[in-house]
């Protein structure tokens, strides 16, 4: 694994060198081009480098959690096993938001449990939670149009659909709702905020991070 990764680095360096030679002489040497092409083709045919990087970056490891500490130890061992030298971790401090217990339900004559997940950075409720009337908004623009004080004591709920498209633009369009929705609702007096994400028939909660 270590040799494969080093070869790929060499390929990049050779390619850069070839580019510099082209600008200087308009004709890189044939051995240089052949070597760079050979290494580049190996990179395309062998998924080892991609698999290696993917394995280091796709595990859940939220900062400050036990999973984070396990991930650091795992990554060190993985890099050393691949033949890299001078592999070590450095301690650092940071402010971390830790997810707590989450639950929500519709109460009344027809109670219903809701599948939810908390937006990262959310303020925790007290032990008694929050029970309040909801103010329903079919779009985020409707919430933004609400007057200050109009949501006093209510839970603001936005149900704008997140459209699934290949280029990810539907997801991006919903980012503002997750990031700013809670703060915008609070400005209008709401005691809580919920964003109901519609992604087909599956009732899967979607996380994210909100900013103040």
C-alpha cells in the first residue's frame, strides 16, 4: 500500500515537472512522459489509493466523542501499517457540541411519535421539554414573512420540500432553513423550531448545523 501511494505522489510530481518542461522547451522528454503516463494509468486502474483515503475519511467521528478518539487511534495504526514514517497525533482543545437524547410527538386526540434528530448546535430543553401549539409554514419564505411577536409561545414548523436532483441543488436550497430557521423563528417569538424534510416515502430525519 505504501509503495502504491508513493508511486502516485511521484506521478503527480512528474506530471508537474512535465508541465514545467513544456512551458520551457515545448517538448518534454519521451521517458518522462512515458513514466508519468504509466504511473497515471496505474492510478486509474488500481483503486488502492482511493480506498485508503476513503477509509480514513468516511467513519463517524464527531469531535470530542469516544468515536473521535477511536478514529484517531485507528488512523494512526492504518498509516503506520501502510509504511508511512513519523506518524503521530497531537492533542488539541476545542468546543464541542454533544448530542443528547431526542424525542418528539404530536399530542392530542390522535397522538403520534415523530422521527427527529437535533440540528447541531441546538440549545437543550430542560427535563420537562416543551409542549406548545405549532405554527405551520409550507415554505421558509412564509416564516420569514411572519411579523415579530406573531409566534410567541409557539413551535414553528417549516415543511418546505427538499427536491432531489442530481446536482445537489435541492439540498443546497434547504441549507438556509437549517442554518437560520431556528434563529429566525426565535426572533418572532417561537419557543422551538422544526424543519420537516420531505424526501419521498421514508420518514428519515435529516441532521445539519444551525448558526446563530
